[in-house]
């Protein structure tokens, strides 16, 4: 996956000479939004929560953010995805998130995947796969189950290394 797109400006010749060549780089939008989700995950890390972060994007704008707050709220449902979905629904004043996309640093669990289906979110982008509890293809595939009335387009591997390293560092710190 190309993360950078090269853009070269077109400038007229000035005084018969060719202007110096400049190269501009535009960040791929998926990488841009995943970096925002990673910022949320970093907040969770600093609060001694499992470092998972999420953002909801609608019409190319971030409308909601969330990071794990399970320990802080003493709530097993306070996952980054759940908090971001609730915030997005409040922002849009609707229970349906048609046309919205969720960017999350790790593959959603079964609870979060079910909430994604119920919210009718359009796209899911995540960083690292979760081989133990991932419900978007790793262990289960709730978001594309043939018997459900809504399916979600999903893409994984966006900033996978960064997402995975943050989780590994968190658990290394917990064990050591």
C-alpha cells in the first residue's frame, strides 16, 4: 500500500529560467486518519488503559474520537470503538452511521463488531489484526456474516506496525 502520493507543482518559467524543482507529498487519507486513531491509542496508553484508539470519519471530517476507558469507567463496554460510535451518533443525531467510516488501531472484538453492524457504518479500517479476539476476520467475521442485513467493507494493515508496537509495549510494561 502506497502511503505517500507525489505531487509536483506546475509553475511557469520566470525570466526565461526554470524554477527550482520542488516535490510535495500528500499523506494518504487512510494513513492520516489512522494516525489520529493512534493519537487516541496513545492517550489510552498514558492512562494505563489497553492502547486502542478510534476515530469516526464522515464526509472527510473526523466527527468522533474514542480510546479505551474500561478501567477508568469500570465498564467492560467502554472500548474505543463503542465510545467513538456513541459520540458519532450523538454528533449526527441519528442511530444510523450510513456513509461513515471507522478507523481503529486493532481489529474490533465481537461486541464492537456487532455494534458496527447495528450502527450500519459503511467502512472499517484497522491497523493490527487480533488473533485472539478479532471478530472481523481473525477469529470470527461478524461484519460480513451472510445472515446479517448489513455488511461492512473492511481493510486491515493500515499502520499495522505502529499499532502493534504500542500494544506490545503496553503489555511488556505490564508484565515487567
